[in-house]
């Protein structure tokens, strides 16, 4: 490859050879030779860009050259960069950073924040400890967001304002009054929910309390900062909730009064509408098969040999299934207006099936039969799987719990989606 001028390809080939065998002297010398040629070409690009006055291209070209030397060093080969090139790079880099700084300040003056940030970020990339560039980059990032956040705050778009103030604080925790206004946005927009005791409209005992516990925990773990659940440890308030639920009185006046008592903006009502468990009878089907065995015989030469033979047998296959379906209704009521904010009927259905086989003999030697008769050798593996398969359906309570967990996630998602609409 060197002979035809493919120096880059040759250098890559030698690099791979050295990495595979660090003790290969021929490959090391070849990499030193070809690698130096490639490096010199990259340095030449730097110098050409410098002569054209294109400092940005010059800096990138020199960085490319440095990366190449670092790559070759991983193979234990040191390439040479002339001191004159190093000195030239330092001068170009310094001038380039000053140029970036001037352009960044000019862009800031014109309130071209995104452009200004790009300039200052490039300075920070070249010199991470450049404090002025870090400061101005933060301003270029934060200021347009702060302005938009204040517009959103004044427009009572609490979520949008909170998100922007959070971005600002993540970049610069001390920027203006971002901390204070983020707290105010959260306080003004917080969506406080009180859970009424859930109702159970099914014959399955304890489903209401199970849903109550699961939903409450799920909502408390929500990542939505505006979602807050009323503390239920206050026994007097819990009693008030229970009385309200039992009375069935949920008119506009009563819910507003309850909202004031609970310190909540909304009430969440829940009802288990249906819990259906359908379990089929176990279906049994007799199957024809074969069991292999070895039969001893004596050859004409008097030797004892064993032959594999098959005898017809019967084995049984069983099938059964269980289906669990739960339907749950959630209602979200405003404690400020008494109106229904949301009413959804959610359902979850899970199914379990079993299919197994049993044979009153040696399972290892059983083969299925073809429909037209004869040993189905290819079907042995499938039959072995059936003979080892699970032979009992999942427990009903486990399947019910799975549906409760699925519905709980759906309930939280429904409420979170609604909150995004109510709190823009």
C-alpha cells in the first residue's frame, strides 16, 4: 500500500498489526514510518489553514493531529511534532479564543443568545478554566430562558415556568431570582389530591382497600412535581372523608367545604366495578405414542448385541386456562368548582394457560406417534417439553394482584396526563 501512495491505509494496517503483536519489530518500524507521514500531512493542513487566516480550521486541524498521535501512542509508537508547530499552534489558539470572545460579546450585545453561547462554549472547550467564558456562557444560556419563564409565570403557566426555572438552576443555581420563582410556580400550581375510600362493587373481598393502597403509593411516587397527595394520617380528616363517602352527598357546596377542610384541590373517587375470574375445566386427551427399549440378541458369530425397538403406549395431554378481568372507575372532582374533571373506566385482563403431558412410565424414552401411525422421532423434543411443563394454573390471587398493578399504573398515567392539561 505504501508503494502506491496509500499511506493512510498502510498506517491503519500497521497499527492493527502492532496492536495484535506488540513484539513485531517490522510492524513497529513500519507504523513509525507511515504514521509519521500521516501526522506530517495533518500538521501541513494546520499550517495551510494558519496561512489563510482561518484560525478555526487551523485549531481543528491541529487537534486532529494530536488525536492521531495519541492513537498511535496506544501501540507504543511515539510520533514527532516539531516544536515550531507547537509554538505556532499556541499563538493561533490564543488569537482564536480572543476572536471567539469578541464575537461572543458582540452577539450578547445584540441579544443573539444562542450564537453567543456557541462562541463562549467553544472557548470553554478549548480552555475549561476560562472563568469569563464560563460566566458569559451561563448568561447566554439562562437569560432567554429566564425571560420566557417570567412570561409563563405571569401567564400562570406554572409547569412551563417551573421547567424553565429548573433548567436555569441546573446551569447556574444563583442566577437572578430563579430559585424563588421556581418555588412560587410550584406552590401556585400544585395539584393536591385527597383520596376518598374506594368502593368495591364486586364479591371479591378487600379489592377496594388493595386498590386504595396501590393507587396512593403510585401517586406518591409520581415524578410530576405538581402532584401532591393529602396526608391521610390526620384521623379527623379521614373520618370526614368517610362520612362524605357514606352519605353520597357530593354537590358543589359540599365538595368546596370539604376541600377547605382537607387542604385539597381535588377528590379522587375509585370504584372496583367488576372482577371476573373464569377458569376452564381441565381437558384431557389420550394420545398414542411409543416407548423405546433395548432388546438383546445373539449374532451368528455368537456376539451379544442390543437392538432399539419400540412398543406402542398411551399417554395423556391436558389443557386448561384461567382468565381474570377487572374494571375500575376513577372520578376526579374539583374541590374548587364541584365539577368532574375526569371520569374514566379502565380495564385490565390477563390470561394463563397450561398444556402438559403425563405418562406412567419412563419419560425419557417416550415418542409421539404420527397421525397415520409410526414413531415420530422429530416430535420427541416437543413431547419432552410437555412432559416437563407446568401442570397448574397461576393462583387466582396472584393474577388478581397483577391486574391491580396494571390498573394502578394506568390510573397514575391518566391522572398525570390530566394534570399536564390542567397545569400547562
